[in-house]
C-alpha cells in the first residue's frame, strides 16, 4: 500500500470513529481500554511496537463516578468518559475495549479498586524509563529478564497488569509476567491470530454506540 492510500484509509476510519461515542451505562470497573491517539508519545510507542494502539487504561470508580484510570505523565489519574468522548469526536482518538477471560465480576471490581488504592497506580509517577528500556530489550530479543521499568513507577499497561495480578490474583497477560505493553494487550486479544494464549475478549461493540 502506498503512503497516499494509507493516509486516505486512516482519514476514512477516523471519520467513522468521530460518529461513535462511549456508552457510560455499558462500562463496568475492570474493563480494559486500549487507545490509538494522534499524540506524539502514543505515535512513538505504536511505531516502536508496531501495534495498533499505544495506550492501555482500566475502567475504575472515582467519587462514585465511572472513569478511566490512566497512567500518564506526570502522574496517573482518572479521566472522565466525557473527556474520552470529546477526544473521539475531535478525531484525535479511537478506543477498543477488552474483558479478561475467566475473570469474575468480583475480580474485575477488585482489580479496579487496587488500581485506585494507595498501593496501586493512582497518582504514581509515570514510568517514563520503561519506554527506552523496552526498546533496548526488543533490540536484544528480551535477553534480560528484569522488568523494564522501575518498581515504584508505572507505565500504562504495567498498571493494568498489576491491578489484576495484585488486586484480583489473576494475570491477564499470562504466561508473560512482566514488561506488559499495548502490543501485549493486542496479542492476548488474538488480534494477530493464535500467536500466544488468548486471555482477553474484545467487547468494543457492546460499549461503543453510533450517534
């Protein structure tokens, strides 16, 4: 495909997404959000990983309102559904949703609570060390078994994985135990075929609604 054709397809897809919105009533704590945005950092992550998306978040509850737990610079926070819908309407974002196969409603809620807890990702500093170190590990074919980031910092997919592992006793990225990335999410959802265990099920169509 030439660059002009690829750009045209991107424009068409972006326009289709501009007429979609997240239905807050269809969300529940513990669902994983997976986004593709036009921001520089997200674009850089997608380019390095060769993935569709560049960011993962977790649906959580803050002050009795449902929102998205986002590990972003400089610290992890909760973004509203309205914020995401505004980004989609502006053509700056597309989002897909996944649930963890085999997770009970109690485990989903436990993961969301852990993300928001003092031990969780909420308000933790963004793990900006993880990005260059993940690239380094990719170059050397994952020879090194240490985590790519720092234990007290958080990267977006790290926070999602830790919420389920530490909060719900279930690893959504099994058998991988560390260095989770947006590409890990896509592989576990079977986007690239049966290249690894399928542990996530896509539920985007159940949550997005057409205007």
